[in-house]
């Protein structure tokens, strides 16, 4: 079986490819990645020589390239990670997000539909089990107050150009199932953390700035809350959604680890104070900066559907996951 994975040189995609090839060594993976600033081939060092792994540098917005890859490899599955994902960047350059996240997703869905199907709701015999898994985010649901959880039935209310572009891609995926009968499943995850995340994100930034003796920037008052999901737990959920999920369904994947940014930065500083002590606490480097425009207050996911229907469960809590994460980044930053 040949599977196309998009954005596999990024944070979650690279972790998933290593996990997936270890679990299913006979599945052949073709990884297409544009290798923008967020993509890094070193994330895939463990599998670059694997006989069932192929890397293609390319853009999912290049429809001709996508069609050629489907013709060459006759994919029986697509797992779609590729996306512009940093909210700050979407505020500065929203056009990039609309192009990649909306048009790119449309290209993939449309090429898959044309390759796998004869007509609406008429699937080619060799592709009866071919599936498109679309990876999305809990940010499409907007923001929560102090109570409540996002479920698969929560109305969409995106508040940033990033989340709006992901919401659009979710709706396109949904339409290809309902209109054409394309075997499509969507997952919406909470904030991921762990090895291989890009330096721009919150947790790598805290670790890097702390170790370099620089100011550690925290938006606003630091009270914004996120549900933190360790990346390997997310990979296991994606695997279950792809192999066992019901066509047309959405599965929310969350870690049940709500923490505000103040807790995150203080927890990391506590661990660094113990592991790499210096004359004063790393907490003295914490600096509050002007809040992000439209900064959502709280995200939290109800993952009971994927837990009950597919048997998924997060194995890491934040305290165990952050320990592994700090160990990885201190090695990266050569402490």
C-alpha cells in the first residue's frame, strides 16, 4: 500500500512518519513537503534510508505535481498535515495561509477524488478502502470561557486568519464526503508539544530563551489557557482515526491537560533551575509583552468520542511530557 503524507518534514508530520513506519514497516510512504522555514529534513533522519520511505520536495498547491504523484504511486491513502500554522504569521501574511491551507487542501481532495472515483458515490474497485485523513485544529471552534469543552458538534467560530483558513479546509473536506462520497475523515487536535517542534512555538521559545539568558516573552497576563497534547499521543490518535475511523466523521483529539501560559513558563523554569542551575532563577527572565491581536482565551477538547469509539487514550500528562520535551531541546541547544 502506498500512502501520501503531506507536510511530513514538519513537527507533527515527522513524528508521525517515524511512528507509522515503525508500526507498519511494509507500508510505503511518500512524503511531500515544500521545506519552508517550518520543514526540516533532519526531523526524519531516523527513516531517510528506510526502503519504504520516499521524499519529494514540492508544494501541495502545484496541482500538476500532485496529479503526477498519484499517477506514479497510485496512492491508496492520503494523510494531510501540510499547513501554515503559526497564528502570528497569519496575522502578518494571511494570503499565505489562504493559499496553502485552502487551495492546497482543495487540490489534494480533488485529485484524490478524481483518481479514486468514477463518479459521485462510485468508487473504483481498487480504491474501495482508499482514505483521505485531514488533520486540523481545535482553533476552528473559536474560544471558550472558563467553562465548557469543544466537542465535534461545537459550531465553528474561527478568530484568526490561521483558524479561518483551517475551518475552510475542514468544510471542503466535509463537502467532498457529502457531495462525492469521498472516504474522508477529519481530526481536530489541541495544542501539541514535544520533540521536533519549530523554535517559534511557545514551549521551544521558553526553553531556548531561558537557556540563552534572554527575556522569555509571555503574551498579555499569561492567563490564556490551552489543552496540551504530547505529540506521540497525537500520532497514535491519527493512526486510529486513519485505520479505524468512520468515513465522514470528525474526531477531536485532546490531552486533558489544561494549563495557562504562566504555569507552562514557571514549570519549565523550575525544571531548568534544577537541571541547569545558575546564580538566579530562570523565572527572573520572564517578561510580559503586548498581547496578540484577537488572542483566544481558552481552548479545551472533549476527546470522549475517539476514546469510546476507537479506544484512544493519552498516555502522557503534561508533567511527564514536558520532562521528555525539555530533555530533547536541551540536547538540541547543546546544553
